[in-house]
C-alpha cells in the first residue's frame, strides 16, 4: 500500500493576500511517485482552530509522514525546524483576533518536542540541489509553532496508545517576491524553488531512516 504524505500550509494572515506556505503545498497536492502519494490541506491561521483542522486531517488520512509548512517573513532560506515549544505568545493577533500571552498549548504536554524528520539530511539534500537551507532552532511562538507542537503532541499520543504515529515536523519558508516588494529589504524566494524544496524534503523524509551530519552553515 502506498504511503501517504500530508502537507499543510496556512491561509494568508497579518494583512497579506497570499501565503507562500499554502501556495507551495497546494502545488504538490496529488503528486505521487512509486510508493507514496501527497495530500495538501490548508489550515486557518487561528490558535486552536488550526490544530482542530490538523487533527481532522490526521484522523481522515492517517499519514505516514507529515510536513507542516509556514511563512517566515524575514528569513532567507528554507528553515527546517528542530523543536516545538509548549507556549503560545503572540506579538500580533491571529485571524480570529486572538493574541494569547504565555499560554500553554497542551496543559498536560511536555515543555517541548523534537521533530522526527531527518532534519539534517533534509538540509543537506536541499543544499546539494542548490537551495539555501538551514536547521532552525526556533519556530517562534505564533500559530506556526502552535501547529508544530500540536502535530508532535498528536504523534506522541498516538505512539503512547500503540497506534501508528507519523514521522513529522515543520519547515519555514521565506516571502514570495511579490510579498517582499511590499517589505523593503526583506528576502524572498521564487515559488518554484520552494516547491522543489518541499519536494526534496518529502523524498528525503521517506528515504532516510536516520539523520546525518551536515558540515558548516548557519542555524537560526
């Protein structure tokens, strides 16, 4: 049976009319190769509602791999996140006009979860393809981290029940050029490059059982 890969991206937020995360993952919706198929789902940029939508997708699809993708305006590369932390602390309001401060995502959850994707192998594969990439040590405390933590918490709970748990993690991507034009000095990346990058991440996550060292390069 083919493995299922779930990709998630967010709706636009903070006054933007487009979100590169959703544009990237929806370009890969329905993509398949020998042994796997990809399904993309859009999540609301709303605390709570995003994780509820994610939980519905996980229950319906029972994916083997999940890569959540989010916009990180100001970053210049594909940032493969290492750790999700158990806190919502929003500098801006979400699309539901919520702005939590120092609020636990899961009252019964640990302080943090690590990605179960082969993050360094993904970065190495991205760099080998000529795409700027790094391991990031922070996914922030906005809805991106909220979903990353919710994803890893759901996977941990499934494993604790003895149920299959997906290999999962989060990747931040830069603005699109059209967005950067409205933010002077902000870096950007072409949509085609970001699509190629997530395609590489999917293939690597499916093929690489263990992570690998990468030499040099900055981390966030």
